[in-house]
C-alpha cells in the first residue's frame, strides 16, 4: 500500500526486463541521474552479479541517489502473466512492484512483459478507492501537440462507469505530463451526433456530460478528429484503444519507409531530400515515441509505467522522468478525490469499499 512517506520516495526501476537487457537500463539510469537534477532517488532492481559491473562501468558505484535491490529471477517475454506470479516470486519486476506496495518506492518503471506488469500491478497494488479497473494511457502526436489515448489495451471489455473513470485518469495524466491545465476530453465513437455508436457509447456520453467541472468534456469524437487539435484526451475501451494505437504505430512506420523509398527513387528527389533535411528531422522528432518513454497503468494504488520492450536508454530515461513528474504532482490522491465526487453522480447507490490512500504528510 502506498503511504504518505511513499509519495516522496524512490523510483523502482526493473533492470532485467526489456529486449536490450540490463546494459541499456543501467545506461538509462545514468542518463537520468545526470540530466535531471530534481530526480527522486532510484532503486535499481535485479541480479547484483549482473548489475554491479555495469554500475561501475557508468561510474555509479556509491551514488548517493541510487541503491541496488537484489532479485534473482527474471520475467521473460514468453512468461504467462498469472503463472509467473506464482512461480517467479523473486522476479525483478514483481520485487519492484512490491517496493511500491510497501511504500519504499513511489513508482515502478519496467520495459518487461506487459501482461505480467499489468497482472502484478493490479493484484499486488489493487485499484484506487472509487476506481474499478486500471487503464493504460498512451501519448500520441497530433496537430499542435499530443493527446492521451485511454484505455490503450488494459481492459478490452468495459462498462460506461469504467470509461467515465478513464476520462478522470486521462485528464489528470494530461495535466501532469502534457502540462495542459484544463484538458479537453473526447469520447471516441463513429459519429459526433447524439445517439451514434453502441449502447456503451450512449451510456458513457450521459455520464461524461453529467460530470460537470470534473472534466472538460467536448463530446463524441470521431477517429479522424483525435489527430487534429480537437481533444487532449481520447476515451475508449481497451479493445478500440489498442487497435487505434497499433494502427497508428504501423501507419507511422509505413509512411516513414515509403517516404525513404520515394526520396531515393532518382537523383533529383535525393537532391530535394538533402535540402529538406531540417524538415525531416523535425518530423522525426515529433513522431518519436521515445520523447515520453512509457505508458502508465493508471488507477492503481501506486504508479506503474510500462516502457516498450525495445526501448532505448533514451526512452527509458524519459519514462523515469515521467514517473518523477507523477510522483511530485501527487496524482494518486487527486484522482481519488475526483473519483469520489464522480461516483456520487454516476452511481450514487454504490459505496466504495476500498480504503483511500493515506493523506500526504504536511
């Protein structure tokens, strides 16, 4: 359970997960400690025999803001989530989550097995009071900035109340990470007219309109609108969100590969490409998913951030920075406060049974 002391605590980094392994994670930690002077202390979780030489290589031995927590096992990408919880109790990912549960850390960052991280986070930490299910939040570029897609795949089947909670979760995350004071929330559907969409969309639309000042709801939103300057948070269930996320990622790769191929088609185009290098670099930077580094599993009684399995040191570094921002913003308590108010509106007959987090120390 996260306590008030944990709110200003460490960031637990799973050093053993990810395709590039511990060398890339340790390099990311070294970058984060050198580039972000305001960074909370870090606990690096993993096999000491593997990590100690890497720490020495990066000059991190005895660093005042870094400690090592030994874990003897590793969750692989092939491990099934629930069985691994029982078989690999000393896995670095699960030990990192347990540090958050005990209050010894405030956030966990991992680029390991997504299903195991979601299962471990949900089972070990539980959801916040008033929040039924966690949701994955992804940051996607759009016209004039970025938007939050939520849920990006945690819950393929959802009810209207869950999507209303997603709107609260996404709004708070947009405030912290995107720096938007009053983020606009859109409900992803097939038409902007009232009544368009299925029963879930109709019921969610009613809930979101009833939440008043808790969210800045701009109404039903079509797929093409999320890439314009229309909304800052796009709400949907995990089935739709995962399809949108992976379609966007695939489309981005397709356009990049096609553009390179076409520019190399003849010398004239290649000359034009050289003259346009500045524009291409700017576009690449805008489309680069490493800028934010990770997708948080929001709604838990602790901060859990999932970086992509193939994340480079720069992506992991930025995920650590995002975790630090969430901790300092005290986002969990703010979400619980809004969820308590929202639930009196959307389901006044139901009383929350999960005890709230302890209040921050004053």
